[in-house]
C-alpha cells in the first residue's frame, strides 16, 4: 500500500496535502545521499521537468538538464539554485536538445557522453499534447515524433552507459512519462503518422504517443531488466502546466469550474512527485515494469473504463500487450537507424 494513499483519497485541489516532489526526497531520506550519481532529465527547464530537477538536485546527484533553449536553461538553473538547501552550480549542467529533430537529439546524446561516462537515472519527461496537425523536422507526426521517437533514440544512445552504471545496490532506471490519456487508443501501426486523409485527431494522436511510451517502457524491462536496467512509467495527473496550451480552452474552463474535476488538479510540485518517486523510491530498487500514478503502483484498468474516468488510474489492456511492444520496438529501431550511430 502506498504511504500516500490517504492524501490522494479525497483531494481538494492544487496545493492540498498531496506530496510534492521535494517532499518525496525528504520522506525517502535522500537529501544529500546520492552524491556521485548522475541523472538526465529531458524538458528540464519548465513545468514538471523543472520541478523534478529541483527535487532531485537536493539528493546531491549531478543533474543534466535537457533543454531546447540554453538561455531558458540558465534561467532554470538560477531558479533551482535560489531554492536549494546546498547550492552548487557545478552539479547542474545543460544539454541542448530539441526533440523535434533527431539530429539535435543525437547531438545532445553525444554531448552528454562527452561529459559523463556514468548515467544512473534517465527521466524522459519532455512532451507535447494535443498539438495541431504537424510534422517534426524528420517528417514524423509531431506528437509521435517528439513524445516517442526522439526519446527512443535518446535511450538507445545512452543505453550502454545506463547498463554500465548499474550496480547490485543501485540498479539504473529509466522513467517515462505517459498519461491516463493512453486509454483513448492504442498505436495505429497501419498509419503511425496519420497520413490517411482526414485521419488526424489531436487526442487520438496523443493517446497513441502515450501508449507508445508505455510499450517502450515494457520492452525496456523485458530486454534489460535482468541486466540491472529497469523502467517505470508514470501518469503525473492533471497538472496546471503549459502542456495543455493546445487544448480547447473550453475544456480547461469546464474542468476548473467542475468541483469534482478541480479537486483532482495538482500544482506543479505535486505533479512531479510521482516521477521523482519512480526515479529514486527505494520500493522499486531492483525491479521495474511498474505503472505509477498518485505515488502508487496501479494494475490494469477495468475493461469498460472510460478514458475520461479520472477516478480509476489503471492502464489499458493494449498498453501491456507484449507483441505490440516488440513490434513497436522493431519499428522504432528502423525509424532511428540513421541517427543511432556512435
């Protein structure tokens, strides 16, 4: 049973008693305890990524922050140092990386490897949601390309370092941010990039991308768990960040005005708590394959569960399908082959 079950049973909205990411670090007794460890976070200059970096920095680990904009990255470092209990600028480092370009992801991966031969935790946090129809610089549908393909390439580039860094007492971890929205639909293997006429729907695309995150996570565990590299997938909850910038404003307005929906909304510190728990929580040392939400592990959802049902946090059946995970992995290897070189 999660130690935080009671706080999540009857939430009352942002800022209530549900734990923040920093509270997780304190409760795990990890303030200043991970000196010598290395953590890489994508999308680390804002939102959940920034709050995750802020909390994980308190452990004493060296934090590499993947950012699109170095100026904004420097501002984020200043923000973290301004609230840190033991500020040390040398432990916060920027890696320039734009997930809409595999050239940029490859350059970012190489830049990290040039600076560090160690990587203990990889937090694949960055993402976009419900964007208008578009393409990445490499021609992938925007949400599939940014949320899945780019993170898949980054993992492949850093996989050997993650494996080499694993020890019997501190196995390496990969944490992937998925979403309850994966329950809208599975992966459209017949048309990954929505090339079919009038096929694009921003929510369906997001559901596909978030399912892809879960399938990738499952396959990481299947392929590498026995070698000391584990994965955990996370649904952070409903959080007030700019991730929702492309949603119809009426949806957000209705959610904010609905008393029951409003109770579920988290502030950004609370939203990052499950990611941070997945990254360093002792409960998951030496094991993976877990799906976490509200700082607790969840199993499959009810077969008839609505994607909009926020009261049930389980995962959809298609997100745990082994054949789909293998198929997506093989496809993804082909998609990034051009960039997946030393």
